[in-house]
C-alpha cells in the first residue's frame, strides 16, 4: 500500500515513524515533510493547501491512503475536494469533511454541538462586533478569570485567560476588532473551569471507535506554566490522575455522545478526534475539540500503540474499525520540545543543529527542521521533540533531558519542568 501524510511537524514525523514499521507499507510520501520524515519516506515539496498539486501527487504515486495531519487543510475542505473527485473514488482518507472539521474550525459550532448532545462543557455565549456591549455585560456574569476564545483557527493563540475585568473588556474589543483576523470576527466567552487539563484521543470511522492513550501537554513557554501559549512544550502519557473510573466517565459522557451526535447530524467522520478536557473534581468537561492527532501529544500517544497502526487506519477509511483490536504499551512515554530562541514570538530560522548522532535511548521527532546539503537546520519555532520510554515518568524524563543537553543550536530553549505538576 502507498501512503501519503500531509504535514511537516512532529506529529507527521511520529506518524511516518509508526507507519514505516508496518509490513503493509510499500511506499510512504510526506507533503512537505521535514528533515526527519525523509528517513522513513519521500518528502514532496508541495504546499498542503494546494489541493490540485496534492491530487497530482496522489495520482502520480498511486496513493491508496491519505492521512491529513494538520487542521488547516481539513477546515479548508480537502476531504470534500477529494471525495467529490471521481478519479480518486478509491482513495481512503483519514480526516473529516468540512462539517466534521467545524468541531475545531468554529468554537461556537463546537459549543452548540456539545449543548445539543448534553456533553459536559462550560457555560458560554458568542458575540460579534455589533454585540460588543452585550459581551461586556456578559463578562460580568462570571467571576474571574475570564476566558475569551476566537471562534476560528488562530494558530493556537486564540484563547485568552484574563484575571482583570478591564483587561477582559479591552481584549474582547481587540479581538472583535481583528486581533486574530477573521478568526475572531466572533468571540466565545465562557466560564473558567478550575481543574487540571489532559487530552484523550479517539480514532473513529463514524460508527465504531477506539480510545487511544491519553496525554497531558504543557502549553506555556515558561517553567511553572508561565508566559505565552505555544503549540506545546512537552507531553506525558499515561496521565497519573486519569484513573480508570475517570476514563470511564470520559467514554460514557463524552466519547459516546460525540459519536452519536455526529451520526445524528449526518456528519460522516473518519479520523482522529482530540478531546481537550478539564478534570474538575474527578469529572471530565470538554474545553475544545480538535479534529486530528495532537502535537506534541502525538509524539507520546503514537509510541504507546503496540499494534500495527496501518491496519487501524485502513479499517477506519473503509468503515471497518469495529473489526480491529488495539494493544498498548504500558510504559510511560514523555516528550520534551526544543524550541528556537524567541519563540513563540519572533525567532530566526536556519540555525545549524548538531549533536543528533549523540542521542541515545530517545526518539528524536523533527518538528521544524530542513536539510541543506549535509546539514540539518532549524525551520520553525518548535524544532525537535525528544521522546523517551521509562518504567515511570522520572526515568523517561531523565532520558529526554540528558539528550536535550547533547543537541545544540543557537538560541535553543526547553522547559526543564515537564511533568512537574504530576
């Protein structure tokens, strides 16, 4: 079978690493990929948003299965584009159509969906620019802190949690005035949930589902969870506080109603569902849906899957997931992200990375790299994810941190407290 993965980050490298292990994998292509993915397949220099070019590659390389890594192409309609194309009628696609992608593409849509199907989430209201004064009044219904969310995709930066009412009012106006472009033409204001976050991942063909390992990631740039939000500075799986009874609540109260709701809305969904959750006194609430595998969560979730991933993805694409079984690795897996200096603000690319050959007992997933001649260069804010197994979290983290010290590039930064709150 020939497989195409869309994307260029650590998640896509982890998918390539896992899929390349399957005896069912003949040829693997990654669009556009990075310096790490080319070890497992062939990188194609194509923009993931250029659907015509992606189609040409699918036809040229006789692709049987396409896995859409990032959310952007899904929200833009790549699945719909290919499902309508008679030349690609046999292509299996992992990733929902535009209606399913609205779970991530519109916070307002997701909240309406959750309320309609009695899925636990925080109380909320949505506002547009002409409703600014109503929004200001609504803010005062809740005690601090205040949560403001851009309705659309904002590259992981569209959620603000504010402690002062004057800040909340000012940021509401800024968002509705275009702070996040079209993404914040509508803003969701919701009640703050006081608890501890984690994520649960589901693979579904729209009828059957598999619950994959849970993970906890660390979004803030600074140690002690301080500073600006990032795409993720590290992750841990399993999550110590996600006990069996809690995960049973997740399945009964969230996973099952979500799958049922998608069916009742006539939304055919084949792919990953990322449940961003808050554990509030032992009860799960949905903070957000994402419609793809997480990143950096993918760098700990995928290594914990002992089963061959490719048959699971094929069965998902064919609507036959219920026939498959899932085997997991019980060890702890952690990942620590090395990022460029200045990230998540301004940073420079093109810094030479050294020491990769010295890494031992960790898997290096490339997140933002490129190969130039025989050198590996930085090519993004998040550069490398160092993933390690361990009998417990401490031993796994020890491996990742030891290897983080062996890799060098100008401006390198990483958090030294991943897992500190567990």
